[in-house]
């Protein structure tokens, strides 16, 4: 914890209390190391608060990037904002009232007042607030789409790639953020509770986005940062909170990138991928999908390999096996029923492909009730 005495003196604190008192009619107290150092509050129940509670409130305020508001046992409301330098807190300014009227308004006034006196790191608070809002939005979308089947981040991005780049080109930053946030829902669903898997999936998506933007004329150095600072920071990430912060920094850079080169002849794989996924139970030939995309079969194969890293047959089998995993997990279909529902007319061939990609035969996969989307292996 930083030395609060180096940042806050008595005259500055008195100016804050005077200004806040005139504006709200409320008192202010400064607390550091679990003790009141300046000022006082006449709030019912305030005297019964333990020292450690002050520290937790300050830490939560920093974490969420906004005033931390608590309700005391007496029904009164207590809020605080941090005294901080860089990303370290050195105590907090506390105030409160005994009614719910204007609690949020008054708490934010205290934050703004302390920031005006250069006692709060506004950049840190804004960044943490954005991270928290992003996480909340992702949680909301996950709840709304919990029955939606998501694929690998590469597939998710390929479906939305043209829309994202179009939004960036037209400077519709909010639209780009909205689409990317939807993709992130799928990434977090796939990653689940395995942090290392989640970290790997996030990097895979970032690399895919980077390649797409550079292909449209973005400056590679501006996207990666000087000396690849973003990749260097990525290697240091050890928690999901740190990963969210790293990702937010990169995404803000990405959605504001300058796309100066328009490749009008470039074709999107979105129609092909969507068509394949919607018709997995039917025989789908490469020539059929190429015709849908108005491309020659040879050029279509090249695009598929470049865009996804797989040949057409590998990609088709991969989608079918991923769908089979979903059906084995969520339906009562027999193994043969799952095979036919995924476009395999030969159950023995289905079993062979399923085992090669997941490491388990269908029956054993179902008995272990284990999702294996992230361990699928493409045939050599």
C-alpha cells in the first residue's frame, strides 16, 4: 500500500469536506490502514465497522472502477472512493447517509471531487469500469444463449469477419464491439472453467482477428504494439481478471484500427460455413458449396485451407463430429441415430472418425459425459 501522507494533507482534505458539504450536506472521513485519519461521520452504525471492512470496500471500489456502496445493519448507506496512485490504493474517502435518496448521485460526486484534486487515478477507474461492464455483458449474453451451440473461435470469427471489418471501416465502433462481444460469449463458453484453455482460445481469436485486419490494410506494428508489447504482456497473464484486462486493451486498439486498403475481390467464407453447419445431416459436396459461393472448386478449396487451416473434407468432418458431441451430451439418440443426424450414412465410419478426432468411441464418450470440443484433432 502506498504512503497516503505523501498524497493527502490536511488543507486538501478540508477543501474536499467543505466542497462536498456545500454540495450534499454530508460529512467525509478519510480512512487508511483500518483507522480514521481525518474527519468523522455521524452515520448510525458507522462506529461498529471493523477496520478490515474499510480495506475491503476500498479494494472493491478500485476493482469495479466506481464508488463502493454498502448498507449497514442500521439501514444507513456507506460509500467510499479510493485514494490511489497508479494502480495502488492508499486508503479511501468515506461518506454516507441514512436514506436511499440520491445515494448513487452523492457517491459519484465524491469520486469526481477527489479526482478533481488529483487523488484518484481516473484512467485506472475508467479502465476497471469498462472491464467490469464487459464481463457483465458477457455474462448476460451467456445466460441468454446458454442453449446455443458454439464452435471454435476461428469458426466464430470467420462467420462474422466481414461484418466486423465493415463496421471498423465505416468507423461504427459500437457495432464492431457488439459483434466481437457476441463472439467472446462463444469463446468463454468453450473455455469453461479451464483457464489455460480459455487463455489459448483467446490468443487464437486475437491472431485470427490480427490476420484479417492486416489483410485489409491495417498496420501490423500498430496492432501488435512496439516490440510486440501485447504478446509480451500476454505471456505474463496468470488470472482471468488479468486476461480480461489484456483482451480489453487489445480489442480497443483493434476496433479503432485504420483500414486503408480495400480488397474488393476478397471473398467471405461466411456463406459456406453457415450453409455447412445448417445442413450437416445432408450430403454436402465441395462443388456444391463452391457453387453456392460462386467460386470455382479449386479456388474455393484454396480459400477454405487458407481461412481455416483445414481441407474441405477435414472441416466438414470436424463440424459433424462437434455436432455429434453435442447430440451425445444433450439427446437420447442412439449412436446410429447420432451418426445419421450428423450426415454419416455408415455407422462404422462414423465411429472410426469420432474416435480419431476425440480419442474415444461414441458410447464411451457419452458414458463419461465429457465435452471434448477443444481436444479435437484433425486427421494427418
